[in-house]
């Protein structure tokens, strides 16, 4: 769900049925919002590099490692994204979050 115009939170039930809300730091949120079900990991790295380049910012030497660690955490720790062998459609709750 959107908390503000710039900040989102993940809302889900844990294994006991309790509702849990998780806010994300900048990079987790950016990568979550960029996950569209259509990009491969390699394509996403090129996308990030282009964003740095277009912003005239220095590309971090460890951008690839940072990206992979962040994506894995979004998948494994937050269960917010999934990796699939083929492009897929986003779940409705991710495509149209509540406000």
C-alpha cells in the first residue's frame, strides 16, 4: 500500500494470521517497484546502469552485487517478488496497490 506519494509498505499476514506491515528503504522500494514481471536479471542491471548514467551519477563498482543481494532479500526475506523462468503477469495486489 502507498503510505505517502513517495513511500510504500508491504502488508501481509504472518504464519499466525497477524497482520504485518513492512516499510522499505529507498533501494528496496525502487527495486520492488521496478519488478514488472518482464525483465531478466541481466536486463534489470542494464536498466539500473542506464539510470545512473542518465542521472550523471557515478556507477558503483559493486552495483551488480548490491542489486542481486537486494533482489534476493526482497524475494527471500520479504516475499515481495519472485523469480520465474519466463515473463509473467504481476499479481493484482502488486499491480494496483491500495492507497
